[in-house]
């Protein structure tokens, strides 16, 4: 493109952007997502039970108060909170879980969400 925003003759308006993307994809330090829609994004917790928050706080069950709560991730869209002591169960979206997990008061937010779902 020229400095006035008009494409150079014989070039599409996206040619410079495509060239930049190709150059970046050759740099080993730059990670670019695959262009085809065949690759599936896998959440980092999908096959792992979580018993602590990012800040290393043990998850506490809002029903019985024990530190036996854990989060499971059946797929990339859901998170399940389960207690092995009292059979407490609560489902939520993965986005809701990540918002809570990144907060400093995760156990209070779990308790608040559990009360909200009861009503």
C-alpha cells in the first residue's frame, strides 16, 4: 500500500498483510494459529481434575465446608464442581470457571454461585 492508503497497482489491498503474516509464520518465536479449521483448541484443564485455584487455594465445598471439592472438565465448554464428601454438584460454563479461578476469592464466588443456583 502507499502512504495515502491506496493499494499499489497490481496488488490487492491485503497483499502487505498477507506477506507480513507469512514472514511471521517463519519466525520460530511467533506462534500463529493454524489457518485451516481442522485443528481443535484443547483447554489446558480438559483431562485434569483441579483441586486448587491458580493462587494455590484449596477448593472448599459450599455445602459441607470440606476441602474435598474438585473441578472436572468434560469438554471445552463446561466445568463441573463436585464434592467427594457430600455429593455436591454444580455445573457452569468454562468461561465462568476461568473468571472465578483467576479471582483472589474463588471459594466465596463458588458459594455465591451455588446459592444463586439453588433459588
